[in-house]
C-alpha cells in the first residue's frame, strides 16, 4: 500500500483543539523522513505552521468543506482536540461524508466515533503512536486508483 498519507484536520486549531499535538506530529513525520502531510482545513491559531509538512487553507464557510476536501485530498482525518467536547459539528460533517476519523478517548467526540464504522479512538498522545495509527486507518479504509480514493469493499 503506497500512497501518501494526507492527514486532514478541520477547524481553527488552538492549544485546546490540538495545536501542540499537530506540532509534535509534524516533528515525528520529519524525524521519520515520511512523506506524510498535515492539511489543516482552516487555520493553526496557536503554534508554528511547519510548511515542510503542514499546510492550511485559511478560514472557509461551512458549506465549502466538501470542496476543500476534494481540492486538498486528505485521506484520513484527525480530530486532535485534547478537551472533551459536548458536540462537534466537524465530527458530524466528516461522518456525513463517510470519511475515516481518529480522535482521542475524551468527550462526545470519542462517544460518536466509537460507534462509527470509520472511527478510530487513539489511546495515546504520543506522536509516534498517532502517526502509526493514522497510517493503519489510512490503509484499512482506502485503496488508491488513478489518484482517486475508493472505499475498500470488505
């Protein structure tokens, strides 16, 4: 299975929403010499955008999300919030698009994804573990043909 891992992250990412997680993940990607990319569909509001492995789209209107996903082609999504959410529009929008999503075992986001067929609950905030888990999620749910993603039929 050889296709670039493109990790989609949606929203305005602050410390609480996982800014430090994304920076440590970017460091892990560079440390491994991986070609993985972190695509922020929104903005990194706290921390430095490491342009070697990260890019951001900037603010967008909610109905533009499917267009941005099509344009930037993330193939697995990370919801990096480190605080328990009571409700997440982002999680629900990504679930409605039937996309693979990983999050930490906190709050309503974990509750939603534990019952979602393309959900993955991360058991650690260790960047090596997160990157390995995202590669596994990517491999489990997607096949690549001619640059298009096709859901694997099991």
